[in-house]
C-alpha cells in the first residue's frame, strides 16, 4: 500500500482530509524531490499539486494524481466537491504565514492544528520499505568507501578542518548528495561532541573522532569512528575497548519486538563492566531516513516498541571532561530475528 493510500485510510471519516506541505513529507509520499507543492488526501482523492512545469513532467507518483497547483482556489474547490469539513496539517513543519494563508483561503473547513498528522506520517516513515532500505545501504557504502580513503590520507599535523574538508570531498566524489558537514574533533576536543572542526592540529597521542553522513536518492546513512594518532595511554585504550564492546553488545540485543530501553541498558551495562558508564550520557540509537534523526528513539526515556524494517543510527560514546572522548557509530536495520549492520568499516582501533 502506498503512503498516500495509508494516510487516506487513517483519516477518521469522509469529511476529513490531510494537507501535506513540507518537502520532506511530500518526498516520502510521492517518492520525488519536490520543493514547491502540496498533497491533498481525502478518502476519495489523492492529489499532488505542484508547478505547471513539474505537473507536465511528473505524470504520476506513487498513486497520486499530479496536477498544476492553480492556487488556493483549486483547494477550495476540492473541499466543496468532497464535502470536506476538517483539514489535518503538519503544524511543526508549517510556518505561521503558511497557516494564515490556508486559514484564509480554506475558511470552508476547520483546520486541525494538533500534531496528529505529523505523528502519523513519522510513524509510517519509521518503518522503511525495501526500496528505502536499499537507498540507505548505498549511502552507507559511500560512507565506508570515503572513510577507507580518508585513512590513507589523514595524518598528524593536519587540522580538524582540513580532515573534515577531505572527508566531505571524498563523500561527494563517491556519489553522496549534499548533506551536513563532517565533524572532526581531536585531543581534548573529543570530550566535547557539540564542537565543530577547528584549526587544532592532530598531534601524537590524540584520539580523533570522525562523524559523517552520506545521502543517496534522498536517504541518509551516517557513521562515526574514533582513530588514534600514534601511541595512546592505557586509560584511553581502555575507554576505546569499552565503547567498542558496548556497541557490539547493544547491536546483538537489537531486534523487532523489544522496547526502546533494552539495547540502551545493555550498552550501558557493558560500559559499567569496564568502569566507563559514568562518562556516557548519550542514548544508544535513533531512527534515520529522509532526515538524519527520526523516530524511534532508543534510550532510557524511550517508550518505543521496535518494529521490523526500522533503520537505526546506532552510537556509543564516552567523554572524559578536559581529556578525551570516544565515539563509534554504525547503521543497522531491524528484523524479527535481530538486526543487520550495514557498516563494513572495522570497529578495531586504527592508528594513523
């Protein structure tokens, strides 16, 4: 069943409709990157309204009829034609000016400003189709290739910003669509994962954290690795081994049907066995797809019940204030029996 058909079934009655205006939701429902347009869905109609040029080119998209927008009058005609009295919108993705415009043009119906439509679309997006998962696997292949190439060029004496720029170039060179900038941190900066790459030079004995993402056919994959510049201290090596073991144990726990707290608890229990749990404050995983962060969230405050087909960005990190930090992140998809890790890069400590 297409996303548009599923939304039509979700509507409470024949007099209700959904008005989808955010580019990311339109991309999900029609399968095409459209920056200007909207989707109208009722029990009887599933219509993508976009510009004249695009309407002529698209023809059809995942069960949606495609027509030129025609302004607010076309929407008003639809409300009258189908007797629509209630319109669901995405309030978290609609600007105030857009809302006021629709409220003025569509005075014929009540606009539902609750988060019901947003929650339903995110619920649908949290379980990926085979096509979506394939796009994310391709994005992860790009990540793995770029990381392998970077290990051959990154060296002591380079700055965080230089290494980050190289990674962004390699990601694009291997086919990534534009995405967020790479985060590279070194030395004491690795204890502050909120920092951005700077002019600090990589020095002997540093940890270097590299966190980056690729996008393929609109879908994201991301990963994180920590490498060592030369020789590191026993305390640093212990922290690295703790994180590596913790993320591996968490991944072994993941499967459809468990709660969102389970794998997070396993990860933190392993860190505790290594004496490192006090340095970990991050949740274990979150969903990823058309956006870098999507439901479900996997942490101690999670009430999610995990479903087969969910794709997760899985992470484990520790931060020793003023000294160093370690972070490792993989991509995985859930099955009924467990999870499949897309990431091919080793989690063993690499020295550059």
